[in-house]
């Protein structure tokens, strides 16, 4: 019988380090601060269904772990309900995916009623995409740029500087004016995710002719209800009293 190799452990006891509290430096109010303001906090329900194909058939699903990710969370300015010029609701466009890690057993051999297999795993991303209408706690601040304006001059006998001096609008001189305003882009924070699923094994087939009641599958259909809790924020200037 082989002997076990001895592992040498070298423990150390660390001494305590003292510390001295420091008062953070801050500006006394009232003041104006630019801070993230919560526009809305919502729980969004997303219903999705996907079929995952397995290259190696499985006889049993052992464990499924899940994570949720957002790849898009955007508000289109001007959408939703507006009352007295103030946005009340807005359209929020969401896109993301649920990453699933599935541990399963493949039926590698069957003999005398015993099924032997290998524990394997597969990772798959189930995408989702939807639009939801949110109600603002605090409305976003958007300023739209003005369209370009054109200023023309009148040509008189003493002011024309073009080659062809004709009375009327000066064709060779124009003044353009446009105001471009830049806005803070709203962004999202993903707070939590709850995922409920219903799994259906697809395409059953007998492992061999000797034991027709022992089957394996090569696909899995998952129906999911995903609840995402998220915050929608925007940097705004706020009076702090």
C-alpha cells in the first residue's frame, strides 16, 4: 500500500496592529454636489425558454447553478408619460443572459442492470431581451440641443462684397448658429436576481436493447421566470443643505 506524503504546515501568529481614528475632511454645507440620483428601483419579470443540446447524451441531471448578467440597460429620452413637461415614466430597454452550469451523468456502460457513467458539466448562456416601462422616483434631467439656425444678410449697393453685386440677400455670406448640450447618461445597477425554472428532458432513447427502461437524453428544454431587481441612476447636481 503506498504511503501518504506528509505535508509540512508552518503556522504563524500575527500580532495586533493599533490604529488611530481619523476624521475625514469635508466641506460644510449648504453646497451643490454632483451625485448619483436614483431615478427608479424596480423588479422586472422576464419569461424565457431555451433548449440546450448535449453532444454527449445524459442519463441524469445532478446539479444546475445559475448567474444573471445584464449587457444592456438603456433609457430612451422622451419616451413614456410626460405631465406638465416633467417625465413621469420611461421606457427601459434590457438585454442580458443567464449563465447556467449543468452537471450531468453520461451512461458510459450498462451491465447486469447496473449503469456506469461519468460526471460531466456543460456551460450555456441563455439570452433574454425585453422593454419595460418604469415610473420615476426622481425624473431624469435631459437637455436637447437646438437645431442649426441660419442668418442671412441683405445686399445693398454699399455692402455687397460678392463678384456679382445684386440687391437682395447676399449669396456669398452666411452665419450659422447651433447650441449643442451634453447630458449625463443614465446607468443601472443590478441588485439581485431570482430564477425559477422548469426542466424537461428531451429525445429519450434506450441506452441499449438489454435494458429498454434505462434511457438517456440529448437535449434539455428549460422554461425560466427571471426576476431582476435593479436601480436606474443618473449623475445630477443636487443642493445639499
